[in-house]
C-alpha cells in the first residue's frame, strides 16, 4: 500500500479517507492470494508495480503538476530521479538500459531497485511533456504557442526549437535571477510581446524567441 500511503493526507475529504482505509485493509500484504474486490494489485508482492513500487509513469504526471504549482526545483528533482541511469537508481542496480525510461522500479527488499517494463511504458512521452511543456513551458494552445516556463532555480538558461503549424520557433530562455516561477517577458524577432502567446506567423520560416524570467509584480 505504499502508493496509497504516499498520497494519503488527513486533509482528504471523508469519502476519500474511507476508500483509502478500505483498500489498506484489504490489500494483500504477503502476495499469497488474489482478492477480486481489490483487483490485480492484491496479487502482487509488496513493492512491485502499483503495490508500493516506484511507478515512473505516474511520477511523470507529477512533473507537470509541480510546474502548475510553480515548483520548478521539485519538477527537476522528480525528473532526475526517474531518468534512465539516474543517480538514485543507476542501471547497474536497476538492470534497465541506460537510455530507456522504465515503467517502474521495485521497492521490495528482494528486488530493490529492479526495473520492470522498460520498453512498454508511457513514462518517456510524459517526461518529454514534463520537460518541454512544464519546465520549459512551451505548449500548444488554440490561440498559438504559449511560453510560460517553470524553471529550476539552478538553471541559468535553456533553449529549444519547436515546430508549430509549419513554423520553427527557436526559443532561448534566460533566468538571470534564479527564479522557479518568474514572470515571462517574451520578445519575438526583436519585438517585445505584451503577453506570452507567440504570433501564428504561418510563413514557414524561422523566428527567434527570447524569454527572460523576472520577478512577478505583486
């Protein structure tokens, strides 16, 4: 029940707490039997997959959540923990290829750190979204390409090129004040924008975008 332990809080509504206690009660602790009222998790050893393992696919969702809350340092910390060959769980321990995201890591003492399903997971795609759309803050919206980074405070700059609706945008992000959630000041081809939506040029060309993160006004 490690997964539920990690999300449980006394602040959860009464019904959510009731569900948590019910599942914690019924979850199989020793992997000796399957409980149809719980589902597949009851047939797993503690610490494997959803039953208390480090579920990297779900951890990738957290990167985007951290960015929504302005927690750039936490977003980077989470990404580094689940990256291939990470410092927290190197390939020599996990058994996973050092260039492939994995679905989950075991916390079971007998298989601690071992990787499962390194080639059949959505972790890689969600981490890509977490980096590009969350940390770098470049994401597609109906009105155009929006740029609102949520940077780690230790990052001074980053750059990327994004192709959107047939146009290439070379985006350089600068963080001179070491901010996690600074206000983005955006300049495109030398012209300062009043907002953070890039113009939809539709000309098939390359456009230079500079984003400077500054203190937010009170």
